[in-house]
């Protein structure tokens, strides 16, 4: 059983269409560049790694969601309206810009000691879980609007918490402390995988 299956078609109708475009997207893009250039000027490579690792993980999950839509007929989540440019069936440009800096933002609250425990739990893990919980709860509100939709009754805040946001923030918060070589390997590897999938599945095959 599906929740409002017609919203899948609504999302596909605006997929990478130019009609909904609004100029504020350019301002958002400029702000994302400002955030990263500001951190680069401070040589905050750890924070940048936290930001980019979450963003690359975000893109991997969005591509998987779009492939689920292609093979099954319906994605797990869709964005049927409210975006100026729908990048993939489940993510608009505004949401993607937010995820591009989310890991960097939340790295600001990480304690200096990566081994410090809070309530008996490693601080990196606890902060990752708390961030994941916050985003999952916020998604309940989004799912109540016309702009975001959970397609299946069994897919909701709990499943997105476990299978999406925990991976997002665990990778991001722990990547903050990795050696630079490992940061480059993971972020670069995810970038290459995502880029290859987009070229093949979106560019050549037109699946997503």
C-alpha cells in the first residue's frame, strides 16, 4: 500500500524542469561558497571534512532512493512541490544546499577530545545520534507539508532515523578526527562513486 502514489508522478513532472526556478537559489549557492571559503581561510580542514563527508553520503542515499523509484515505481521519499529545482526525485536544490553545510555546522559543537564520554557514550557517537534524531523529528513536520512526502506507510521518522540520518552523521562526526589521507580517500571515493552513478543513471540511461 502507498500513501498518495500520485505524488510520485508530481515529483517526476518537475524533475530537473526549469519552470519552477527562482533566483534565490543563486543567493543560497553564494552563501554555501562563503561558508566553505571562510573555513578554508581559517584552515579548518577537519570541519570541511565533516561537511563534505556528510554531503557525499547524502548524495549516495539520494541516488539510491531515485534508483528505488526507477526499479519499483516509487521512491521511499519524494519532493512533489515547493522546490525551485528538483535534482532527484527526493531532493530539491534547497535541501541539498542545506546538507552541503550541515556536517560542517554540527562539527562546531564537537568537544576537542574525541575520546571524551558524555553520559557514558563517546561524544562523537552521541552527537551524531542526537543530530540524527533532531533531523528525523523535523522530517515529521516536512511530511505534513505539500513539499515532502513519505511514500510508504512503513517509511517514517524511525526508519529514516536508523537507515538515513544515523549513517549521515556518524560518517560526518567521526570523519572530523580521521587522518587527512583517510578523509581524502573516503570523501574522494564517495565523490567518484556518486559522479559515476549520476553520469550513468541520470546522463546516459535516464533512469533517475
